[in-house]
């Protein structure tokens, strides 16, 4: 599921797209999503089933790695001995889902065991993801929208031809990503590592 749509990019730039511009936006949306997901610790619009996520049970409560969640399909446990088989637990008598927003499960009497949980995370609704995707696709579409190259800020044809080139550039110039999009995505990222 993409972070935004071609129609959202069209609205963001404030002009009506041609069929060619819609096709370009449709082609760029997955590239923008991939760039954003590569910058984040994990992909937010994850709605596919997560199968057998492994946890060690330290007490009665178990927090799933991704939250919020929509549902839990199965909870399996096994004792901490080599070759032990998994046992599928029964909802309400051996485990319960306490919070979908926090991904919190309560297990009864399995401290020290391994648990494998299959569940479906909910789609994240952070508006910054959508805005970052819209800004990034709009930035990449500028040559098609403006009819000028990415290094030209403006041009005019009149009594004399004038071309104005952009000053400076984005810190991620090799990637073609403007600084404001980088800062926006980094504001979502809970941990930004820096090494000297």
C-alpha cells in the first residue's frame, strides 16, 4: 500500500495532471516508498501477516514487535528444551489480547518458554509519511511539470533569454532527495545513528 496516490501528488502541486504526468507519478510512487522505507527502521504500511514472530516469555505479558495490530491469528509456545514441539494455545483460556494499540498479549503460566505469534499489524496513519511521499514525487516530477531540467530554477523568453540556475542543493543530491524530505522522514525515525 503506497504512502500516497497520484491524485494526492496532483493536489499537492496544485495543477491538473495530464495522462503522461499521472503515469509518471504512478511510476515514481513505489520508488518514493522504497526510499522512505529504506530511511526508516521498518516499513510502516505493513499489513501482511507476520508469521511466527519469536519471543522469550519473561512474565505474563508479551509485547509484539509491531503495533498497533488488527488481530492475532495464533500463539504457539514450546518449553526451553532441545527438540520440544510447539503447542498452539487456546484463546481466552491460555492467552488473551489485552491491547491492539500496544500489541500486548497476556500468557498464562509460560514464563521461560519460547512463544511464536502470528498476527497482522495495522496500517500506520502518520501524516508525515504521506507528505514526504507527495513532496518527493513532486520534486522528481518537476522537469516534467515545469518543462525545465532539475538544475534550472526558472527561464523566460522575451526580448532576451534568461535562465536562472538553482543555488546550493540537497544534502542527498546523489539520491535526488531534497533536504526538507530528508528532515521530514528523519523526524519519524525514532533513532538516528551517527558515527564519527
